[in-house]
C-alpha cells in the first residue's frame, strides 16, 4: 500500500513508519517537526494540513495513518483553544485533503481519554464515552466526525483508543523523549537521576490503594495500526477498537517491576490524589479480536526496553 503518516517524527509515529517500511509499504510522511529517521519514501513539512500540496499525496494513496496531535491532558484544560485547533480543525483540513485526493481509508489515533471515568474501571466500546477534559473531547469528537464522513463520503475509518503507551524500540532506535508524562518513563528518569518520585494517592479503591492502568508497548501499538490499515480495506464504515492488553497494573506494581527488571532502586513518597484521576482504567479487548491483532509484549519487556533506551 501507499500510506500517508502524520506525526511521523513522534514516539508512536517513528515506530509505525519503521514497521510499515519493513512490511514493504510505500510511506509518505508529514510533520511540523524534523523527521530524523529514514523510514519513509517522501517527506513534507507543513504549518497546516490545508497547505499540503495534493500532488505530494497523489491520487494513488491507499490510506492515511493520523497520529499527529496535541496530547497533554493538563494543558488542554488551561488552553483548550490550541487543542481544538490542532486536533479538530487541522484534522478536518486533513480530511479535506483526503477527499480531494480520493483517499478512502484512515486509521485515527484516538485515546482511552474518551472514556472519562468508567464505573467498573474496565473500558468497553459499548460504554458511553464521556471525556473529562478537552483533550479527551477532541478525540471523541473526531470519532463522531469520522462516523459522519463514512456515511456521507464513503471514507472508511478505524479509531484506535490507545491506553498507556510505553516501552521503546527493541533495537534501540526509538523511545520516549525525556520528561515524558507516563509513569514508567517518569519513574525510570527519576531513579536514574537519584531523585525521589511522588506517587499521587494511595487511598483508591484498589488492592494496594494506588491507581491501576493498562500499559501497552509502542511496538504493539505499531502492529495494531498495521492491522487496522488492513481492516479498513476490507470493512466499510467507521469502527472503534481499544488498544491495550486487557490487564491493569497499579502504580506500586510499576515500581516493583522497575526494580525487578533494572538495577535501579526507586525512592518514593506519597502525595495527594490528582484531581480527575480514576482509580482504574483497563482496556476491554473483546472487540479488538476482529482486527486479528494481539499484543506480544509484557510489562517486563516494556520496562526493560524503556530502561535500555534511557541508558543508551
């Protein structure tokens, strides 16, 4: 296939481009930032998707993988305009480009932030999705828009609700940038620097009192995107799937796993809960089986590859 990938310079985008090239696809990439890897066949930097030259994409492109987004929950609350502009208005510009170039398939990087705070702590696609912040709403709104575009313009889509993406490329090429937001990266960075880590809350209704989350390796996310691309070619309409491992780990279990898989000793203290943090968020992957995809990494390999990346 000939595929256009947005956000190709980022953590997930780089890994995805590498996989798609290894699978033999022709990969076009576009990004506002410099793309430092070589896993692509064409590159265009841009300020807006509305400025991308249709001749760069051509009329023979089979699909788009839309990963680029502004993606931090906290800043989305203090500056929602930036998030609605980048994540919705710019995605509408991308969809306009797809219409102009007659591209009929898109894989959209959505988020578990669509769920807000599910009562059971397990996130199923059938549950009502009520986000708790503007970032989550931008992802949910785009899912609704894609459903409308499928009906009106025959643009097929798969929206993948990523859970906590972690780990690094097994060959050591890609990993998260320093000062990443996810707890695994933050714990490793803190311990390597000899600093004390703060856990936010130990009075949740969980076995050890700390938050539980579902963690998925970045390589498994890339293979999930590859499976979703194949799915769009065979299935009309707009579809939504969770991308997680159907298993949660508490914050204290993450600390124990870091100490088990690395030489690090994690010093930590307990801080107050962060407002809006649900006790548990775990992906239900019952529907995800239709993608023909299964994760291959464990929590141990997530932490091992992340540690190897930070020590590289």
